[in-house]
C-alpha cells in the first residue's frame, strides 16, 4: 500500500476568461514553490527559461503547419485537476493492475499520473550489471553527472510550446541508464498508469541513456485505469551511444476520453542501432512526435508504427529524421486501419544535410479506410541537400482488397472473418518487427481482439477502461 | 448435381454469357474449351458468386438448391470449389492461418468442432504430399511471390484440403511444367470419387490425357456451341476453332 503526502490543488476556481496560455503561466507562477519542492534542483534549473518560451509560443494551433491535422487547443478546454506532488493512493497497486503478458519477464518501472511509483520505497533500482532505473528527479540528485549535459538538451523548448510547457511543469518520470557494453536481454518496462477521480492533466519526463556498446530493450505501456478525462503531455529524451542498440516499443492503450501528446527525441552516435515501434492500439486522441538525429556515421534507425482507430478517435504521427552526417540509414514503416469516423495523420519528415552523403532513407505509410467517413492525411516531406543519396517514400490510403476478399470467401471464409484476416495481415508487417517474442505474440493477440471489436485490454487487468 | 438453365450474365452492361445450358452429374468429368474471351472464366465466376458478374436470366441449381441465392462462402461450404485462373496474392495472411480459417469454417457449417492445432498441421502435411507442394511455400503468405506454377499447385492443395463436391479447374494446367502437370492431374484423379464431379476448363488436350473427361463442351461467344465425348478435344487440337466460328456447329 502506498501512502504518500498529498498536496492537491484545483484550478476550477480560476477565472475562465483567461487564455489557456495565461492560465498556465499563472498556474506556474502561483505554484512554483510546490512544483520545485517535489522535483529536483537540476530539473528546476530549466523551468524559468521554459515558461518564458511557453509564454511566447503558447499551445500550438492548427495554423501551425506541424500541428495542422491535430487540434490541440480544444484538449485544454476542459477543467483538469493538476497537482504537484504524488497523490495518496489507498490501495495496493498490485490489486488493480497486473500486466499480463505471459512469460514476459521484465524489469518493471511503474509511473502513476506522472510520478514514479517507488518499488518498496526505493526510488532507484540498481541492477547487478549496473543498469540504473527509477525516478528521474531522484536520479538527478543521485547521479548529477549522468543527468547533466543530457537532460533538456534534445527537447526543443524553443519551437514547440508543448515541450516548453512540459519542461516548466514536469517534476518526475523515469530514468534509465545502461552502462557501457552492458547487454541486457530482459526488457525494461515502463508502465504509465493514469488513475484519478478527477479529470487529470499529466506532464512528465523520461531520460534514457544507452551508453557505448550497450544493448537494451525498453517497452513503454500506457493505461488508463479510471474513466476520467486524461491529458498527458510527455517528453522523452533518449541517447544511444556509439555502437549501442536500443529497441523502444511504445504501446498506447487508453480509453476514448484520454488524450496523449508525446515528444520523443533520440540522438544516435556512430554505428548505433535504433528500432522504435509505436503501437497505438486504442486512445481517444493521440499525437506522437518522434525526432531522431543520426549524429554519428553508420547509425541506423528503424521507425515502425501501427494505429488502429475507430469511432471518433484520432491518431497523428509526426516523425522527423535528421541525417546529419554521412553513411547513415533510416527506414520508416507506419501502417494503420481507420474505422467509423476515425481520423488520422502521418507526417514524415526526412532531412538529409549537405554533408550527409551516402544516406539511405526509406519511408512508407499505408492506411486502410474501412468506411467512407474515416479520413487519413499523409504527408511525406523530404528535404535533401546532399547529392549522393538513396531516398524514397511512398504512401497509400486504400480499402480492403476486393479480389483477396472474394478469394477467401470462395474458400468458405465468411466475409467478416475474411476482412479480419486481411486487416490482421495488413498490420502484421509492423508487428513482426518486434523482436521480443512473447511481446510480439501478445500484441498479435491484442490486435486480433481489437479488430474483433473487443477492447484490447489485458486479461488480468481488472479495470474496465 | 449441377443444373444450369438458359444462363445469361453481364459484366458492366456487356452481355458475356448468352444462354448456357449444362448439366453435371455426380461422378462425371466435364471439360470446357473455347477461344480466349468466350466466357469460360465468367461462367466459373457466376458459379462461385463473384459480384462483378450480374446474372440477368436463367437459373443454376446445385443439388436441388438455388445456387445463385447463396453467398460465396455458403457455396464453398456446400461443396463448390474453384481453382482460380489467376490465384490472388494476399500479403500478410499466412497460408496456415488462411487454410485453418477455411477448414474450420467448413467444419462449422457441418456442425463439427474446429480441428486442434496438431490435427490441422497433420492434415496440412498429408495433403501437401499429394500435390508435392513445398513446406517453404505453405509457410509463406497466401500466394505471395509464388511462381505461376506454384500458385496452381497451391490451388490443388487447397482443393485437396477442402474436399469439394464440385471442383472447377480454370486453366489449372497453364504455367505448370510437364512433371507438375502430371503431379497435379494425379492429385485430381486421386480425389475423384463417384460422389463428386469436376469441370475442367482448358485450352489443351495435354491435361485431358491425364484427366479424362466424360464430356467436352465448346463455349463460344457466351454459348455452348458443341458438346461431345473426349474425342472432341482431339478434334479441336487438330482443327482449331475456325470451323466452329464459321458457324459449322452441327
Ligand atoms: N472485370 C471485367 N471487366 C470487363 N470485362 C470483363 C471482365 N472480366 C471479363 N470480361 C470480359 O468478358 C469476356 C469473357 O471473359 P472470360 O474471362 O470469361 O473469358 P475466358 O473464356 O475465360 O478467356 P480465357 O481463355 O482468355 O481465359 C471477355 O471479353 C472479357 O474481356
Ligand atoms: Mg479464363
């Protein structure tokens, strides 16, 4: 059972005539003591500048080209409870949440509404092989040298008001450090739980460092555990060292009243490998910004994404790959299925700088629309300044293949089942890129059930979200 | 078993079938020959329920039931099987999942429980041997990247798995090498029983050397213009279609 001091503030009594921007600047100013108290000096160091940028940039509107297909402002139109200290919970978290991926043995980090949930009162876990994982605020106190020079160096506070807002407000999150040459086969799993009796705005921050020659797999799962409205604004910074490799799987599984905006920044050194897999299984509104900078020669990035949306759900993936140096490779494949009135967007930007000769960059985005009302906007953006490069992009938005459907029906497979098989086949191309076998099988199963119309929540999870 | 009466059908307002009459009884093998574009595959499409083809007149009954009323999957469950002239590639759908779904839906229709995973794999193994299809193929996505001949073998493999009452082989011989042709034909012959029937659509006598038809029909311009015994195929091989086209269809 957890029992942590409560420090709770509501914004409901604020005058509603203020703009969202002013509202949050005031919120910041009025609560600065609380915000800084529950965080760390190193994190606090960046707040002042960040709030100034936020004051300048505000919440991105659809006039902002980058956010053209995602209306962010209305998300802030609800009343959210905001609090600046971990909330007291009067039950054992194990009783309500158990991740059920059979045989998936992971190093587990739990985050509740943006605050790291201590593992038997330990805010930091050090594994025998030297891997450090735990609370970001705590880590910045205990390991300032690992923290400095990394935290807030990738996040773009100066161009995106949401990022600046996160830097100003985020107090905690997860820190993962994989030391030089440590190869960890067991995935490190971060489970973000959202649970509250009130609508909740959650802003937290993650920092992941995979040192030279190290190898790690990180799995991030998001779950809403209560039916309230949640808005998450999350920034994650990731450093992949020389010859290091990281597989980063993000599984988004939230209810229809939840909104999630993620900003993930990756910096890759020479000969490093990155595989990201962004799996949007369920969620009301999702916007993922993924920035990858290939800053050392021979670096390779594979970005995969899957989105399954129905009803009025919205999923928008924005990716930006910066080929900053020669001889790097990147490959992107995003696929999704949109049903009912669902909307989606994919905006894939690839920048190949003047010096980045011998770059190979491939991108493709394929979507299936199951109804005439579903809509998908796909926009590749290649900016190439080098001349000796191989780049390609392709995007398709289509319907289920009628010839294939007939072929299957002619074999006795009913129309519904045939469609499901086709849809599953369509997205499997992305799922099969997950290297963690038990996870891949589980995702297969969850996707299958999702396509059958069931909520893709885990068996053992007792919450009905 | 199958009775087609004065069948007319069109595709996009163009009449393709212009009054087909044909009866196939259990135990029989019928060959349908005829020039390109005469309507052979269209007839197969009508029998399997492809929506593109619109029946404008006539009737088709299968074991006494109105076939045209049935959805394609029901026709399959009732025992109709088409070996496609152009088998469709289905990326991402494995042969195993595809066949498992097909076999189990057939079983469900007959009120049987789904096969266990091991029984199913055993069944796959046994039938693969029949047509000499490689395991490497059945581990892939349906028809994806299969060669022309491999696709045709795969059709016969599926036929063996589903054990139909009426099999329609639409140019299954095209694309097969000489050895594969023999293997496939032997497969078909092994599956032949007094209670099932086969319609073989082909351009060549060669296949009919192995699968010997009881009747040969010539389909020309949407009509069956001549029906006779197996000797008709030999005659066609020798003379071509000109004597038919010239109206000498006595
Ligand atoms: N999808 C379609 N759209 C338009 N016309 C079609 C379509 N399918 C078939 N047809 C036309 O219908 C006619 C009959 O075609 P069908 O495929 O039945 O011929 P076939 O006898 O099987 O020929 P082949 O020996 O070449 O296979 C042709 O004129 C063809 O162009
Ligand atoms: Mg044909």
